C-alpha cells in the first residue's frame, strides 16, 4: 500500500511538472461494491474519501483503528481497484485476514484460501 501511495504521489508531481492531465487513484470518493446498487442519495452515507485510503493518511492511526480501517476499507478498495486480475485478489480473500491482538504487526498473519 505504501508503494502504491508513493507511486501515485510521484505521478501527480510528474503531471504537475509536465502540465499533463493526470487523475490520481485517490481523488474523489469510493463506494464499496455492496452499496453501488442503491440510489445516489442512499449511497451517500457509504461514500469513503479515497484520500483516506492512502498509506500516508492512515499510517498514524492507533493500531485497533488502523486494523479496522485496513480490513474494512483499504483491502476492499485494493480488491476493487484491479478486480480479479490483481495479484492481491489471486492470493486469497482479504476478508480472511485475522488477528489475535490489536497490534498492527500481527495483522499481517493472514489465512489465504486458494
């Protein structure tokens, strides 16, 4: 996630330097797939500002808050970003990640389904 954030920031800076148009992956809002079939007014409470999904934005959260944010927002966003073609998706379900402690380092222990 950090690398994705860094690359996106570099692309934004390069576009500003060259004055070429570029739209960041983190511009605007993201609506989780399970809420996209609702009307626009009903989607409003589920809109997530994409900027909040940047590593540079959530890296300073407390461990429990970060864990919930990553599991419930960042992982689904990553899966949605590249769909079924993503290597992230091929590894297994992001929802299968579990932790026994709220320490974010323990969050890396995932049980992947093949």
